C-alpha cells in the first residue's frame, strides 16, 4: 500500500492501465495500478485460455509500445517461435502473456515506481481514490482505464441467460447437444461459436442481430491504404458515403478503411452532435463489421458451420425474451415487420457488446451526479477534452481525472484497438508527468 505520497492512480489493470503504468515508470513517474481481479496486464480481452481465440489484428501491429513496431513479434520469436509470423494472428492468450512480461520487466528495471493494488474502487475523491475495504490511495491524478462496461442483457436474471460469456465457467453448463441462442453477431459471437465447437458442443446455434451483419474477413496481406479524398471527409454524410463507395469500387473497401485509420478520431472530434448521432444510427453497424475483421481461416470455419446447418444468422429486432427452467424463447420482429415464430434454445448468450452506461457505472455515475463529469452530447459516454480530461457539468476540464481506452470512446471513437490506445498513452504520459511534478512541489 502507498505511503500517502500522491501518485498517479490508474484504475483498471488490463492493456490500457498496465501499459500506461509501464510507460509512466519508464519516465520515472510513480503510479498505483488498481485492479479488482489481481491479474495485471491481460485484462478481460486477453485472458481467454482457448488457443482458438485469436487476435483480430496481425502481430506486427500489436506492439504495446509506440515507436517499437516489432516488440510483440520479437517477444514471440523468443518465447513462442511457431507463432512469430509478423503477418499472422497469434492466440490472444499469448498476447496476454506478452503484456504481463512487459509490465513485470519494467517493474524490475524501475523498482518502486509501480505499486500493484488488488481491490475494488468505491469512489474517486478530489485527492484520493477510496477502496471498498476502506483503504485510500493518495492521488495527484486519476486515470479511468476500466475497459468496457457489461452489456445490458434483455431478460437478465434467468439461469438460462448468460449475460457475460467471458465470466469464468460461464459456458460450462451448456450440454453437448443443447441448442443455443446468441444475441449479437459481431466478434464475440464468432468467439463463442468457435469455443462451443472446440469443446464438443454440437447443438444448433442461432445468432440474431438487428441487421444480421457479421465481421468481414481480412485480406491475404496488409492492405495498401487508399488516402481519403476531401469529398470523403467533409460535407454531408450521404455525400461522404457516396465517395467512400466510389473509392472502394476502384481499389477495394479494405484500402479505404486503412486510409481512414489515421484520421478517424480526428473526424469524430470535429463532427457536431447531430452528425455523430446520424453516424451512430445509420452507419455504425456497417463500420464495425468492416473495421473489426476476422482472419480468413476463421471466416471459412464460420461458413462451414452455416453450410452444415449448425449455425444460422438471423436479422431481426428483439420483442421480448421468455425464460423458464427448461430453456429460452426469443420473440423477434423481422425487418419486413412480420413476427416469425420465436427462436428457442436451452441457453441464451449475450454477445451484444459493451453497454456504455456511464450514469449507471458505480464510479462515473457519482461523478456525473456531483457535476464533476458529464455525458457527451449524444449520450454515448463521458465527455472529455482533447487531452482526455473529464469535463465537468459546466464544461470545465478536471485537471486530475482522465479516461483511457474504452471509457474515452465517446470523445475519440477509435480508442478500443491496441494501435490507437498506445498512441493515446504517449500523450497521457506527458501530461501525467507534469501532474506529478506539480503535486510534489
């Protein structure tokens, strides 16, 4: 436990928090890293033990250190040579081990700079973070790196509904022939289908989402970026979309997406609330499936499951979910307005993704109610300034409280992938180094 001298306090020990702590330590900045699980580095995203859960980004883009593009691949060569292909998609388990190795190596090289604390944060005060067991950690600055919030599961409460598929032993109750309903057809759905198959579950799987869209597939290699034109980055959204389609028809949509990567956050920040709202309502589902892709062999496996009748992808809107001791019935409304027969199964798995309920979050909710933070203009999450600081109800930035990773998504949008987070870490390190210097005077 800290001796009372103010430190940078980081809440959340996953990728964002752990790698920020490592970079701060390398700059000589003392920090306290708090995580309720006591596991520092992998976080939820990279804790899966299943070898079939792969990274969705090629290994040569997964360095945890900005400016060292080969760091992860070099670690693979030293520790797991068979997965050291720079163009390959390594198991997420290995990436979690890499993050732990980097954090531990920095702690050894800079003793005393990173304090690891296992505990549940109960409140963020003006000069300290308080834990649920009564402990307090003096803070010159606080960084919210808590990852994605839990989804809001329809029908939550029944033992037949699995609200968190990543929870330990969550899926072990599913029998070999049990039929499964999955709500959501994105990357988590893919992960669950692969896991169910690998563990001998052969029951029918039906996955439903509003449009029935599934992740697109990566190309055979790195895609050449197609630089966005002015017509694609300015003007009405309909005109921008038309220009994007024109470019995609010539050079391919993957190149268009690669060209947008460096400017996506900038375009989001520059957009007004009305434009952001329209983007979320009409374009976000299409963006997600083209931006967050899967390896070719995973895509082929999903097609084989569908061809064999083991997996069905259904578009539709949930009307209600009924669950009893024996199973689940999902009533839906099809896109044409009709009401098909309910989808039935023994289990329902929620794969709809994060809930982004900042007002209901036990940490950020009280900050918003006290006026120390506010929601962004479209109600997606926390409102931040360009430096990642929380904006109070009156619009003034809080010089002591920052958000990093998924908690900053409402402000910067592209803050969930490793290449984007590591860039934001570098900017935060400069600001936090200044914060600790000021506090020590």
